[in-house]
C-alpha cells in the first residue's frame, strides 16, 4: 500500500534552523548596500548610458524573408529600367501594353518554362519572359532570383495546383485584362477554382491594378 501524504512529508529532511528557530541576518550585510544620494545618482547615470543598455540581438531573417522584402521594395520604391527607377505601376502598364505581341513567343529574352500540375505527371511548356512574371508574382520572383544566383540554365520548372487554368493566368500576367479572365472563369466552375488556386499559389499581385 502506498504511503499517505502525511507519511511522505514526515520522511522529508527538515530545513536547517538557526539558533532560536529564527533567521538572523548580519547587519553588516545591509551596511554594504547603503549609498548616498550622490552615489545613487551616479549609478543611475551609468545604467542609463547607451553603452550599458541591453544588447538587442539582430533578427535572423530567412532567405525567403529577404527575397520577399526585396520584392516588396520593388513594388514600393520602383523598378529599374535601363538604369532609371520608374514607378512599379507604370512599369507593369508598359509591359501589359506589349504583352499580347510577345506572350508565349520565343523572343531573345524569353526562357522555356515547364509547368507541372501538383500530384500528377502532367505538364505543359511555355516561352515566358522573366520580367513579366517576376514583377507580378512573388513565387516567380523568387524562382528567377534563385536561378540567377545559382547560374542555372535550361528549362525552368515550377509546380502549380491547376495546369488547365495556367494559360489563363499567364494571359493575365501579360495583358492585365481582369475582365477577360472573369469572363472565362464564369464559363466553368472548376476552371474558376483552378484560376484562384494558381493566383494564390503563385502569390500574384492583383491589388495594384
């Protein structure tokens, strides 16, 4: 049978007691911590000086956070075009004005993109222009930044939720025609769902337009 709570307590060692079962303090101990007003003022000044303030540990940003900050800075501070900084919205409008002429065209600055559908072996290939995609989608921005950093060449690959609707999303990135995308989305519920999933997955910036 297990011991009762009282029995357990009774077996514990008693704390050491000072004479007369009271705690006594050496008065000299207190005398060591008695300061004059002038001394207290000096201590206060010393503790409040910048040199003695608590050291703030720098926040360690992940690579993803660094890239996201870089992407946001482009949106807020502008885009470099031919050595000049132009407003983000202006740069996108210029791209959209020529988008229909270059979409899925193998021009000198186009690169091959292989798009896979999540959970399947299905894929489609497109010719894309990094500036169109990276300025309007954080995931494409991150992808092209990593490719440039690692000096990668060849076919670029990305995975998305809906392969069927990717061409429509690509059309929007090249033209900015929201109304056209809405019209197509209304025709098919599953197509509409795929468009929304791709936009969310690729983190496409639609708020600026």
